[in-house]
C-alpha cells in the first residue's frame, strides 16, 4: 500500500480533474436513467417465456393489454352504459393504433352490475407504449354518466416507475439531512461533515450514469433506481467517515503528505477489503438468472466499485488540498478522549463477564428469529404499488369483481412432429386432454373438444371432412389448432400463487412423451422464478461464504476471526428476517400487512452480509494493529473498540438513517428492503459488535490470532537465524 499511497498523493491534482470530467459526463446520462427503466424485473429465459411467445405467434394472443374499467353512475340506463362503453373503446382503438378491442357486453360476462371492463390489445410492444397510453388518457367518456380508469401491465409498470422516483426523492429528503446531523455530531465541523455527503452524491450520480449504458444489453428493472442510491450513499459515507476520521487523527502530529499516505495505507486498506466483501456479496446474486437479481447485482457491484474508487482517489485529493482546513467551520466541540474513555469502560465491563454476555446476546437473537418459520414469500405484483394510484385502484376493483381468486389458469401448447390435424397426433392430443381432465386439481378444461362439443378425435375428423360443417367450425379450430400446435387451457381449483399450482405445472411438464409440451400461465411463471431462486441461491451463498472467509483470513491473518464473523452475520441476518415477518407479515407497528417479497431474503443477505462486514473489517483491523504492537489480545480488543467505536457507531447510524428512510416510502418491496437493511445494521452495530465481539474475543484469547501468530513467530525465527 506504500507505493499506492505515494502514487495517489503524487497524482492528486490529475485525479481531481479526472473526477470533475467523470461527474459532468456521467451526470448527463444519470438524468436519463429513469427513461430506460421498466418492468418489475421478474423476467427470465425459460418455458414460460417461450410459451407466451408461442401464444403470440401461433394463436393471436396480444403482447400487451390495457384494461379499461368502467363504472356506471346512478340513474344511467344499461343501454346508455353499453353505448358509452362501445364508443369509448372504438375511439381508444383508433387513437392508439391497437390491434383489437374486447367490448364488454352482458353475454361475455364483462359486465357485472354497475361495473364493466374492456381490453385494448397491442400486437407489438415496440417501445411506444407510453405514448399510446397517453393518447388513450386524452379520451374521455361522459363523466356525469360513466367513470373510466385505466390499468393493466403497461400502465402499472409506468406508475411503478413514477412511484419509485417519488420514493427516492422522499428517502433522500429524509435521509440526507439526518445523515448530515450525525456527521456534524461525529466531526463537529461543517467542512468535515459535508465531504462524506458530497462523496456519496458523486458516487451515486456517477454510477447511475454508468448503469445507463447497460440498457442496450439487459432489461433494467425500475427497482434499480432505489438500490443504487441506497447502497451508494450508505457505503460512500461510511468509507469517507472512516477515512476522514483517520486523517484527522494523523494531521494533528504529521504533515499533510504524511497524514494522507498513512490514511491510505490504513483506512484505505480497510476500505478495499470491506468493499471487496460487499462486492462479492452482490456477485452471489449473478447465479440467479432472473433479471431483477442480475440488475441489482450489476448495479450494486458498479456502485461498490465506484464507492471504493472515489474513496481512494477523489477523497484523498480533496483532503490533500484542504489539509488542516478540514477542521474549519466548527460548530460543535467534539471530545475524542471522553468518547474513547466511555467505550473503553464499556468494553472492559463486557469482557469481565464474557459467558453471560454471550448467552444473553444469543438468547435475544434466537428469540428474534423465531417468526422466520412462518415466512411466506411472494412475487411482488400490483399490490406493491401504492393505493393512491388510479391503476392500482382499478386493478383491485377488476380483481374483486371479475376474477375468481380461488382458481388459476394454465395454458398448454402441444407441439407435434406433424400437422396436429393428422390422425396420430390428434388421437394423442385427445388422450392428453382426457388425462388432464382426470387430474384431481382440474376444475375445467377448454380445448377444441369443448369448443366443438366432440368427445373423440374420430368425431372431430368426421366434422372436418364434411365441407359444410368444416366451414362453420373453422373459427373454433383456428383458435385451438395451428399447424403442428394445439392450445389447451386448464383451470385449476386452487389459487394461482399456491404451492399446489406450482406442483401441478412441474408434474405436467414431461407428462406426455409423444409431444413437446409447452406450459404457460401465471402458475408456470411463479414456479420457474421460485425454482430458479431455490436452486441457484445456494451456489451464490457458497461463493459469498467461502470468498469472505478467505479474504478476511488473509486480511487478519486469523483462522477463527473470519469464521466467527460469518457465523455471527448469518445469525443476525436470520434474526432480521424474523423481525421482518413480525413487522410486515403480521402487520405490527402500524405497517400494512403484506407477505415478504420473494427477492428480499436474497437482497438483504447479499447487501448486508457485505455491508456489515465493513464494521467487522474496520474494528478488527484496528484491534489487529494493537495486537501486532502489544501481543496482548485483551488489551488489543479494548483499545480497538475504544478507538473505533465512536466512528463505527456513527457510520452504522448513517447506514440505518439512509436505508431506514426508505421505510417511509410507498412501494412495498422497497419499504421492506429499507427496513430490512436498517434492522440488520442495527443488530450488527449493537448486539453483535457491542456484546458478542468483545465477549468472544475474550473467550478465544490468543487463539483468535493463531494464523497470524504462527506466521509472525516463523518470521521472527528466520530473522534471528540470519543475525
């Protein structure tokens, strides 16, 4: 690190100019990032996506649909209601260049009482959907007679993007001012307090500009708009806090050049190791081939890299220019010695009763994790959108009025090696339909058999051979058969989110060897997402645990300390998930009751496992320094805690403030993630670092440094032999 420190100091002016260019350049593209975000990120290559494309290509299913919800006002006749609807739907079709519209009538069950819905279909979602939606919004029915609300996938996605941007602004409005207060309490001066915030903003803006260039190569989820600022601000401010604190210590007795170089060699080394831990924690998500995990992993890894880069280049350049002026504009008198004395006393007290403190800490964590056993995970849907949005209100009304929540639709597309109307494939297809109807979970099957009321392939072929009947049945045949393909719709007697529905589509995937069976519908979508996460997450977990252990072992020259850190981290994270279940799933403390977002455990683990390692690295690095000097484990632990506790507590508090501010946002998964990260950091900064770390360091004694001691003893012996 000595050569790196010399090079960074020597190139400080060049680095400052480089950063000004980067900020201006990437800042321009950062402003454009929201325009290329879309969707909730739950997209992946698989049978579901392939089947959906087959439905579009072979059976004229539209690629995108907008649902128009109509509600009749009092005193309006049914005929006037239907006339107004028909006029509106025709205008919408013409205005938006839609492929077709489904107009509600009493006969097609799209009207119930005073409520009706129509569907506008689009065959090509070519990136102009937002413009088409705006054209439809300009239409109006007679508001005195009928109210009109728009919903459906494209509109909900657009509103989710808008809500995410509003959430980001709200979280920043809460988090940044409070973070500034914490920084003022930590440093006492405006200059020192302002620099971490500036570094954080620069990191976030630069990263968002970089991520903009990802969009031609991958679909970017709207949630990336919250993830980058959440990680970037928290991590950059943490790094800057540690760096500035060490610089302020060194500048008291050394020149600016010496102080900068020592800070880079000590705090800079800790920044590299902690950043590497966070980077690997996020990299573990890359195993899961679902867009949202890929997005968060890539965006998160980018912001971590830039946070480390800015901490090691931009920050030293600014500090080198400021020098002793870092202490200017002091508005609070901060006593370092008093704070260290209190932390020293606390650490000594804990280490006097290490067994008791360990048991108490473990009991608290084990009680907190009990609710985990009741965790129910679900893929975020329209319910993640705040109820104040019209699209959410309309979708809820549509679901409550027209959708049977106790059933689920599954679409089968049978692919034969020859034309489906040939004798052999048609006979086999009817056999498949018969077997499908016999399944205990089936409520109804819609197929060519039910459409034409035929019981066998022989009956169907007889009808098709009759020219007169064949002409009459052609529309029905075309709806279910196209060349080598046959469409079958199965309605299941279970909720579309149920485990039974997922088991059903797994079972029927390879049920018939005479066909290639393609399966679509929401149960298939959920089954593929859940299976991908459950199958691939263990690989990511293994990578994170193994890599983190090796990195920490090298950093601290210890076998036990990395193992202890990992076990404590897993325990505290599990306790965090238990508290999230208690808060959200059980609806405590005024939170709206909701299931846990499927992505949350992976996100929180990937982010927090690395983030909480920050404090472990900062703390153990200082303990390691003292142990290297004194060779006394107890003294090193006490002094390490005393010298770092104030700054680590400030860093943790800022992390809690920045991420916890998202608890006041409206998009449910974002709210859950903000609360989850804040809780995990709080547990790590209190129970783990204040109680478990000193207790276990005391109990393990010199065994903490077994690897380090062995290497040092060997090195000392070699030096003695040489002399």
